[in-house]
């Protein structure tokens, strides 16, 4: 990890392959342990602060569940309107309070780089739980764990197709930074107006990862992994463009069974129409397991940042 932020998780860029394999290994150990017992009480004296200034279900609840399953405590501030930010307090002053009350914090904020600002100004570990259209590194780690759990990242060169809003989909941006450490072939399927930003193409090129961009869903044929994302309504300044693309791709049982019957279907959730509910009870659908894996990976990350080892 980058030395300056070695006690924070701000971007998926900060991980190397060894860090990733270690996180996968500890997460797997935690998943196995939680099948036998309810808690791994290693953090009885610690407090996690969750600061969520954008909506969330999975990320906040899984961080909080992770801390509880580790025997720790949680304090939370949800929605700017319910914090003193609404009275004009600066983010800097808010963060100084968090530093005073907690040992570690997870922050979701609409502004790209907000978690970097936090890490620069407070001494406790900061976890980026999503910053605008920027990154969502802990989602990428749980995505990597899910891919490895269902389709080994090591045994074969996986074909991974990303479908949907590739421009604003921060989970895809973060996952690209992790996948560049593994052998894989990537296909990005989206309307050209919401295609992969140039900086991520440069990143893939600099690591010699082959990738294809196309608007046609049929390019996902034969994929091992379909990673579908919602068109991110909240990131569009022009509503007409959102309306044009919102139902651009619908992945259903018929498509998966015909085009890639062995593929796992992932989605960071929440979903709208892009993944049909008729997939939910098929073995291909792993999106609910994916969300559950967030518990194990976030437990592993909290332990890592607090320098606590699990035996
Ligand atoms: N995947 C994800 O970030 O979900 P939430 O927005 O519900 O946290």
C-alpha cells in the first residue's frame, strides 16, 4: 500500500497482488469461522464511526455488522441533514469530532476525494465507502472475493463482461484497479456516451490487460462473469440522457442460459430493471452472496487497519 495512507483504504489503486491475496485469505478464514460461531470478538475495546452522506443499504449495514461480529462498537451519522453539516459546520470540523470519538471510520460522500481529505486531516484509519463517481474500493474487494470464490482467479484466464453504466459506475472503476493484477480478459458493454473513462483505459493498457469496448450485449457471449450495473441516475446532469439509457440492457434467464450458461451474474446492487428477478433462483445469480461477502471482507479490512491478527 502507499506509505502515506498505509493505515487507510482510499483507492483500490493502493493494493498490490500480495495485499489482495492476503485479504482474500483472511476473508475466507472469517467466512469459515462464522459458519461455526456467531462472533470473532477481537475488537471489544474499539469503536467504528460510519459517516454516510449519500444513501446506502449494504455498505453501511455490512460495515456495522462487521464491527459487531468482531465484538466492537459502532457510532453513526447518516444523511447530511441530520448532522451539524446542515448548520454549516465544515467537513474538516466534523472529521475532527470523529477522530475524537472513534478508532476507525468509514465515510461515504458525494464529492470525489472526500475520503482523501479525511485521511489527510485525521489520525485514525479512514475507509472510503464510496466517493461520488470516484471509487468504492471495499466493494471492489468483496467483488474480487466473490469472483475468486465462484470462479478461481488463479486457475484460468477469466472472461469478465461489465454491462451498464461504465462511466459513472465507481464499483467498476475500483474493480479494474484490482483485476489488473490477475490474468483476465475484460469486455465493457455500454452505450458510447457512458463508456469507460480514458484514465481507466490507460491503466489497463499500462498493465497489458486486453479489453474490448462495445455497445452490443452479444459481446458478452461465453463470459465467465457478467458484472451488471445500474445506470446511475444521480450522476446525470441531463435527465433526458438518463431516460434514454436507463433500460439499455436487461439481463434475464433467457439471455444467460443461451449466451453464457456457466457465467455467474454479479451486481453491486441496488438493482432496478437491469437484472431480471427471474434469475434470482438460478445458480448463476450470485449477487446476494456477493453482498453477504461484504461482511467477511470488511471484517478482514477492519482487522488489517487496526493491526489485529486473526489466528
Ligand atoms: N453496493 C453498494 O454500495 O450498495 P449500497 O449503496 O446499498 O451501500
